[in-house]
């Protein structure tokens, strides 16, 4: 079975993602910044693509605030196999993340709506790309054959 999921990013990152024709994995936040919460450090766990079932990132906290670029500006609609989509907290605990670190991260997102995919997501699993314009979503690309606008 498959399900529709979403990945959010900034307009700044969009051209590179589009030219690569895949959403690449990135830091999974397994390592904490607190030495007492082992493991401590960056890039300690396997990288992942962060996805959600929330179709409007501004309607639900997803931990996207605080970045230099607005990571709610672009929304990828994805069709993913159920086996690809892993609930974030259980997955992160399985990778050895400290429970207190995960609790701290969960303060800025809805952990029940936050998932990871452990491999890059190729273009054939993209359904559409939308950009936020004047507060509304505008389609930039769809797999029905439209080019990026």
C-alpha cells in the first residue's frame, strides 16, 4: 500500500533538489548537543528524509521554525510505500537517541505527525511541488508532465 506524505523545504533549496531529481537524506538528529545525553554530537545516526502527513506546515508545529530560510515555503507531495514511512520517535530510539533529547525536540513539533524515510526519495515518487505565494499554495510542478514554473 502507499500513502500521501509531505516534505517541506525552502525556495532556496528547491532548484538543487529539482535538478538532482531526488530528495536527499539529511541529518537525523540522533546525537544531542548535551554531553550528559549520549550520544552527543552531530551526524551520529543514519541520515533520513523528514516527512509528515500534515498538508499545511503552518497549521501544525513541525519543528521547521528557526531556520535561516523559510522551510515552510515549498511543499513536496509524495506517494510513498507504507514500509518506507517510519514513525520518528520509535525509529530514533531504535537508533540510540537519548529519550530526553527526543522529548526536547518534540517540544517544537507534533511527534505523532513526524516521520522519516531512510533513503532518498526519487522523482518518480513525487506527486507535486507547491510553493506558497501570497499565503496560498501554487503548483510549481506535477508528475503529470508539467515543467517547473
